[in-house]
C-alpha cells in the first residue's frame, strides 16, 4: 500500500529548484542595484560637467588654451573634473571639453563638450 506524501527525491528536486530560483533573483536584484548607482553617478557627473562649462561661459573673459581641473563633492560623493580648452579658427571662440570621474574611480563617467564665446 502506498502512503501519501513526497519521496526524498521529490523533496530534493523541489529544494534544488527553489535554490536556483532564489540565486537568480538575488543576482537580478544585485545587478539592478549596481545599475541604479551607476545611473546616479553619471547623472551627478553630468551636472558637474555642465556647471563647469556654464561657469566658463559666463565669465567676462575667454579662458586661455590649456588644461583646467578641480574637485567637487555632490551627493556625499567626491568627483574630479578635468577640462581642456582649445583655440578655434575664430579668435572669439574656445572649444572646451570637460571629463568628469569619481575621485575614487579610474574611468570617466561623462564627457561634456561646448564652446565659450568671447566679448565682441
């Protein structure tokens, strides 16, 4: 006579399926969390780059060709930015490229490019 219930094999298979499902869910949650943090860092870095470009665009004089750099903290995270100012064929314009990265990171998060117009 067969008794009601599950065999040991059935229980082990069910536990294996549950373990695989939980592991997959944990990996997906971890990837979403990392992606969210990366999006936040890139958004803040973009704000920093645009702020520095706007600061250069609102000064009274054209910046001299060369390199600019600085550090700032936004959202309790330290960022470093580096700007390269280049001459253009028109002496009243300067091309500016600003690269922003986390202070504790090696790769750049965003690159902002723009132009600064001098007084006519």
